[in-house]
C-alpha cells in the first residue's frame, strides 16, 4: 500500500490483518506516518505538543512493556503491552497503553497493532474520548535501526 492511501483504506486493511506473535515483539520499531497529506503532516506536531518531540518509534522491552524513543535519544512515557480485543473491530490486537497517571492526552490513548508484513506493523491510535473511540489514526512501525 502507498503511504498516501486514504484513511478508510488503511482502516479497512487493518480489519483484515492478524495480531503479532508474542515472539516477534522485542526490539525497536521506527514510526512512519501514513494516510492523507494532512495527517502525515500534522501527526509529528501533534505528538510533539503532547510531550514527545521528535518521536522516532517504540522500543519493546519485553512482552509486557514498551517505551517511546525520541530523536534526542531520550526514552519517555512507558507503556503497558498486552493482547486485547480491538476497540475498532472486536478482533485480537497487540495493544500499547499508558498508565492512568500518564499526562494528558496519553492516558486516553492506546495504540493497537496488527501485522502488515514481515517487517511492519500497522498501528491504529485510538483515543478514549467521546466520538473518537471507534476512530483509528494509522501509522506504521517497522523493525529498524
């Protein structure tokens, strides 16, 4: 799929994919923003405003814990990792979620992941606020550097 593919196409594709296997979780995965131009252009700024400037991706420490990695080399905002039912379609997903005491907006955010290819996961950021819990914002996490 082309990174500029529409939101509806990314969301439809997400519904067809399997959850990652437990053995495939550990390590660093680099972010790529996908979707229409306005989303790819605004996502880095929105994430920076939330306290993650220069977000590069996630480092999966174990099958139960991950952390965000910034361009500065800093690691910030640890996450719980678990398998759960997707808020988007009710099927199994790998989930990264923040602790209840995480700063706003992160305590309302969870990232759901499914396998797009041998090296990439399709993530959907889901926000637990009225009107947004059934809307996923796509991005890719790729095994990397």
